[in-house]
C-alpha cells in the first residue's frame, strides 16, 4: 500500500474523509503520519487515541521557511511517505520542499481552479458572482494553486448563499473528490502529459 503523509493546519475534515474511505475499503493507502504546522489545530485533537502518528512542527520554532520545510521533509522521510497530501495546509511550500517531493504532492482547493486561488476561495467566488463553483484536486508546483489538475467537481452557487453555506456545499464535494483522486494515484492510473493529467481506464 502507498504510504501517504498528510499536512494539515486546521479542522481536518478532509483527513477524516480520507480515514473514512480507508476504513470503508474504498482507498488502499496507509496514513504514515499527519503533520500540523499549528499546535492548536483541531486535526491533532481528532487523532488523539487513534493509531495514526500525529506530529506538530511549529513554523514559529524555525528561523526561516527552508529550515521548517527541512524538518517536515525529514519527518516524512522517516515515516517512508511516498505521497504528500495537503489537506487544509495553509502555507505555500518553497522550491526546496517541492523539489524533494517532485510530482508527489497533492492539494485540494475549494474552487474550480484557475478561478479564485489563494485564501478565502469561497468568499471570492460569492463576491465575484459566479453561478457555479466547486473544488479541485491538483498536483502542487511552486505557484499558488497552479499545479496540474487531477479532478474537479462543480457545485452550484445559490442566490441566498453565505460564505458558510457555500463552503459547506463545496466541502461535501471535497470529501468525495479527495479520496477518489488518491485512489487513482495509488492505482497508478494518473498519467501526465505536460500540464494535462489523464486518467487511465481500469
Ligand atoms: C478545505 O475547504 C480546503 O479545500 C481548504 O481548506 C479547507 C480545510 O478544511 N484549503 C484551502 O483553502 C487551501 N488553499 P479541513 O481542515 O476541514 O479539511
């Protein structure tokens, strides 16, 4: 089984969806470690009492980004992680880290990229006035939410939506999409041609 390492900064609902998919037999991966950059993160509390190793690597303890990323990379290597899964990880990774895990980092973003990259994607979508938004799973490159797109799911924007209601509808789609993308990767079904990712038939 592919060993994944999950990086998360907050609530951890996407991690939970991944764990649920593993337990339901829909996803054949092992979560080797969960790393949070934030000691207060709910994602760490979520793992209390589980057998998944949870580690906090606090960015504030490091003088610079590269030292922080070196510590994260070291932890991932010690746990024999083969695929890095960003799940609500609210930091941009630098060249040093991306090069070390080239083509082996995935992210989920709550918009239909390339629309609304960066923070508060759901609020950006509401303020822009789009009628459809959604979520995107993509490989990570050095840009902000610019890497090759693996899967996307569209979600309607309703006239009475608030940031909360739209975020919740998108999050529901995220919880289905991320385990599916991970399964495709682990089954060796993702092929790259430049920026384009093709899904091999079973
Ligand atoms: C998710 O909506 C995810 O798409 C978003 O943060 C949330 C994390 O929720 N990620 C980004 O905005 C990345 N730029 P979770 O901690 O409950 O999985």
